[in-house]
C-alpha cells in the first residue's frame, strides 16, 4: 500500500520530490518555478514521458498513471496536489462493429 499524496509541499531551491499520480490528479504551482518530468508506469497506458516547467499559478493534470519528478528551480517553490474529482477511466478501444452497423443502418434509411 502506498502513502497518500500530501495536499501540499514546499521545496527548497534544487530540491526534488517524486510521486506516483493517478489519472486526473493535478499539480498546482502555488509559488516559484517547478521543473516536472514524467514517466509512464506499466499498465494500460502507453504515455510518452514529458518534461515541462510550471510557473506560479499554473497547473498540470496527469493524463494517466504516471511517475513524476518535481524540482524547484531557482528559488523555493510551493506545490498543491489535488486528486482527480472522479477516477478517469482509460480510453476504451473503438467498438467498430457497432459503429459500422449504425452507419449501414443510416445509409440504408437514406436510400429508402
């Protein structure tokens, strides 16, 4: 069992924090500048890693289950963590049989 993600954290300049985020979890940069790096975890998601900066007042939402590394850049930074409001379900593969059936039904009705 993993420890719950704290609701906030304060990092000194150059200090790094790592966490695992669920799909839909949000990181908000309350002050300072953060460098954020992500890596996908094994599972249903095949997400590419990302590297970005968050300035004070900016937020970022995890598109899937990710391992993140956050580093305070230049000065002290404050972070607020928010879990997803509702769990985000992974994208389902297209049900092509149903879609083609509906298209055929529409086409047949248009020809009548």
